[in-house]
C-alpha cells in the first residue's frame, strides 16, 4: 500500500498552483507516464465546489491502464481531493492543499495512498514508487515555472 506525502514551499500563489493541478485535461502535456486524459463531466455543486469525473491513461513500461477518478475541486480554499472510481486500483485517494504564505509564495501539501489490483504491477511500482512520486511533483514544479516564470 504505497503512500507518499510531500510539503513544498513554492514561489507562486496558491491560486496559480491550484489552477495548474486542477487542469487535469492538460496532464498528458507534462506528467510522466500520463499518456491521455479525458474529462467525463464537470458540475458545480451548491456548496461552491466542483465535481469532476475524469479518466487518465497511465503508461509504464509494458503496462497501459486507464482509470477513472472522482475529483472534487474546492476553489475557495485551494484544495483538491481525488478518489478512485474504476480501473486497475483496489483504491486510490489523494489530496492537494495550497496555502498562501504571508511573505509570498505558497505552501503545497500533497498526499497519495493507493494499491493496485494487479500484484505484478504493484510490485513493479513498489520498487520505483518514491522516485516516481518525486518525478511527478517535480513535473508540476517545472510546469509552474513554464507557465508562470522562474521565481526565487
């Protein structure tokens, strides 16, 4: 059951990083192993949150798997929650929280917890899991720099 948690201080606003992470349709442009993304639906909820159903295709070595997620966007407090719907996982939960810092920039809190149904895939991912999560977080950082410019 791989879990990964990271806290980062980034030189961008919470809104900028929130917008980047919330733009799931663009993930294939910059995220490693993400070869396709499709938004099934996007509905604003009475509480101001946005419920999005999305499909991602993950390609890793000989594996190519599509999975569906329920993504809840909380624009007011820069918080994103993701829960697995269908595909190769037994379960998957993740969250992102972005908080502006008084001195500029923002704190980014990222957490993911998942398990694959396929023991072979779980074993392959288990070997490289921490490095894979670091690469994904670095991909978001690099994308922020491309979109918003180098700061720091």
